[in-house]
């Protein structure tokens, strides 16, 4: 390794010494010569050591310039087997559901918290409002204006999605395996972790037997709602949908990618 050569200060490199000072004597000028020589030798040595690798560097740069992006996440290629993503809308709230076996553990290791689940349902929202049994106006206003924290709700489902959510609108979207893997990576990044990297469990959901609230990344607000998170989850899976604030906006934008398999029964 070549030692770093200290750079001369502005005063030392000035041919007349410090600005405004009297001209430097000849001896002072001569002292700068060995330093410049040392710098020149260091540069030459570095060039000599790097020269054998110039060819490799040029090849790598050429490959980087010619590299093409991978296949798009959507639509599926002709030979690909479709995997299902379910978009579920409950009145003002939306979430996504995936088949547990479609997601590798190394991409979403937290899904191991639900070993018997056939499907996993996901939703994101304000910590206090989402966990409240009966949310009052005060909690709603707090969530909209100054949310203290966000949570991710994961539900383990052991039956078909339409049977578990009989009062919801459900859209089934065919995705590639790669798209689902990108979605799993997005979900994995949503968990907030402690100093040791562990997720922070807050307890089960009151309406779901096999579920868990986790402290989550992101700031909930009037302009970043549960539906905004769902939109971003769809975007992570390669769907070109806008980030919507309302449930109907998410559902409407995603309909062109899938098929409605269940609708909320009329009251």
C-alpha cells in the first residue's frame, strides 16, 4: 500500500510564501522540491500498479453499459406459472393477502410466526386506532394529525380467502414468482426492529384468532393512510398503480390487473 503523501499548505505552495509576506529565500524554495518529487513518484507507482488491471476495468465498464434490466414484474411471461395476490377492501380499509407457501422464508422470515397458515393477510395503519376495539373521534383525529406510531397487522388464515372475508370486496391478481418475492421484501422492510434486529410484537388483533400486531416503519397521517401502504405494496409487486389515500381508489386502480372474485353483499 502506498502511504498518503501530505499535501503542502497554501502558504507552502505559494512561491512567495504567505500572501502579503516578504519574498521567501532561495533555501525555502529548494525545500519544496523534494516534496514535489515524492508526490510525482507516488503517482507513477500507483499508475504502474493499476496498469495490469486496466483491461479488466474496461471490460467491467463495458458490461455495465450493455447490461439489460431483468424481465418486468408484470405481466407474466408466457411460460410462467401465475401466483395469486388478493386485494381485500373493507369499506375504508384495504389490505393484501398472499399464499404462505408462495413466499420463501429467507425473504420474509417473520411469516414463520404463523406455521399453520394457508394464507397471510396484511394491513398497515395507526397504532392506537388500528388496535382499538372501539375507536372514538379523539383517536381518529390523533391518527390523522399526529400519529404516535404505526403497526403492521398480520393474520394467519387457514381457509379460503373468500370464506374468511365474507363481507369484503376481493380482487384476485395473477403475479409472477419474482413479483411476489419483491412484495415479500417490501413487507419484510415494513417491520420496525429493536437494537438486536428483532421485531416488536404488540399483541394479537381483537377480531382475529391467529394474528399479531407488529410495530412498523412509516408515519401514518391524513396523507399517508393504510391505503397508501397497500398502494406501495402493489407497486413493489410491479403494478403501475398510483398511491391512493382512499380504499376505493386503490381497488379501482388495481382492477385492470385482476378479477373481482367476491363482492360485499348489499345490506
